[in-house]
C-alpha cells in the first residue's frame, strides 16, 4: 500500500489485507467478528473508497518526487514506534499464552453480551451511525457548498 | 496452536506500517486508508487480549471499533469529496488555507 503509485491498486491490496486479517480474527476464536470484518471492511468500506477514488482520481495527480525528507522522518517514526511498542509489551508477552478454550466464545454469547451488558453502547453506536450517515449526505450533496 | 504474542507482534507491525503510510503518502484517500490499517491493528490487539483472558468483552469492543471506523470513513470520504470539489486536488500539501 505504501509503495504503490496507483491509488486503486493500493485499495485492492488493502482489501486483500483486510480479508486476510479477517482470517486471523477467525484464528483468534472470534468467528462473528471475522465475518463482520470481511463484510464491513473488505466489503462496504472498501467499496466506498473505490467509489470516491473513481470520482476523484485524475491521471495527472501523481506523487511528486521531492518527498524524501518527510518519508525518512516517517520511516524513523514508524520504526521507533514499533521498537517502543515491542519493548513495552516484552514483559507481558511471555505470560500470555493461549488461555485454553474460552468458555462461551461463540456468537450467542457475544450477542447476549452485546444486547444485555452493552445495550446502551450499542444504541449510542447506532445513533452515531445515523448521525454520520446524515452528515455524509449533507456534506457530499451538490449545491450546498459556499463558493 | 499459535501463541498470542505472534498476533500481538503482527498488530504492532500493522500499526507501525499504518503510521508510516500515513506520513509517507500525501493524498487524503491513502491517508484515510492508513487510519483504517491502524484501527485494524487495534482490533487485532483487542482480540488477542480477549482470547488470552477468555473474555468476550474484547470482541464487543472490536465490534464498536468497526462501527466507529465505518462512520469515520463515510464522513471522511464525504469531506474528501467536498475538498476535491473546491480545490480540484486531494493532495494534502494543497490544503494550506490555514498556514500563517
């Protein structure tokens, strides 16, 4: 995704990466989250990205060559962050093995937890989705923007 | 059985790659994609800890993170469209309206 010059191909690489990450979620005893990941991320959000690229992309809008300094700083920042995260998690990592088969790690348990303990959070998330939908519509609608 | 630390290291690598992509790429759509990568690495870390502690609450949090990411992508891409309509460009170097 970083090295690709073309935005559309980087979106397709990202779809591949998210689908693979859904498989990893499936390995982590979370089949429902894996399904949601594949449907929502690799499906819906990436289709949204592809639509926006289709509306926006122009061939003369390529990456310029003079971005070496920022790239070097970004690489240093990313590598430093990775080392720092690994150092921070090093004491904790040997302790966390596989904690055996989780007792109720199934979709029914997840659903009952989601609709009983976290019901208010779910409602707030749905209101957030509604607000984001209306905000996106009112932002992207033609004719409302001032010149 | 894959130990949980592998998943955690994968999550860290994904997060670092997301940070690198966010600062290397200069157009808004790819920066949004980098944000999505970072959110997904957080999801992976949540699921790893949820498995290692045998609790389902981590999966619920991942669910909410996916919800918020979807909302953020919708609003952000609408903002990208508006910016493109006004500036005819989505490179973030061209958005220097607030530069002093």
